[in-house]
C-alpha cells in the first residue's frame, strides 16, 4: 500500500515538473500580443460545438453497435 502511494506521489511530482518545464517558455514570450497574430474569437464556439457533436455522435454509434448487442446476447458487428 505504501509503495503504491509513493509511486503515485512520485508520478504526480514528475508530471508537475514536466508541465512547468514545458509551459515555462510559453509564458516568457510576448509574440501573441502583436497585431499580426490575432485570434478570431468567433470561431471558438463553432469549434467547441463541433468537438462535442463529434464526441456525442461517436458515443452514440459505439453504444448502438457494440454495447447493445453485447448485453443482449447478439453478435457484435465488425
């Protein structure tokens, strides 16, 4: 039990250090403040809705093609 907790703490510390090292250079730059690199905020809702739509559709198809036949005793289509 203690070994698993120790491993979990070490893995969390390693992940935190890794994220800090990778994200550090991004905070030091001011290139994104230039007018040349503007983000168009109108596209963000479209991308978010599209992402959740695709995830929802994939979940629905997986449910219909795999989970329903699996628990009703029918053969799963491949």
